[in-house]
C-alpha cells in the first residue's frame, strides 16, 4: 500500500495514469478489510455479553460521539492588567 501511494505521489501531475485507479481500488479494499473484522468483533461482543458488560455497552451506545483525544487548552486570562501595560 505504501509503495503504491509513493508511486501515486510521484506522478500526481498525470491525472489519467492507471496507477491512480489502482491506488483508489487498493485503498478501498484496505478500508473494507479493516471494517469487516470490526463489525464481526462488535457483533460477537453484543451476542456474548453478560451482566457488567451490558452496562458498558449501554455506556458506549448512549454517550455522544466526541473526538476523545483532543487536548483541552483553557482560555488565557489577564490577571494583572497594570503589570502587562494594559490600561
């Protein structure tokens, strides 16, 4: 996949070159190859859950979708305006 991506990048100016279509097909196949086991794993988890896992699953489903990893940087506030030349 990486070698094909490298070839596509090198000839990015040639829009009609067949390697672009090959890359697109390979990229879609790769994505589908990842999605299928994820769905199978989730279905197996749902079918085999018991007790505590039921509450965990409910939490997964009911929580709103978020970025999960974004850092929270608070807004900077000026505490002493005279010291920093603000008036």
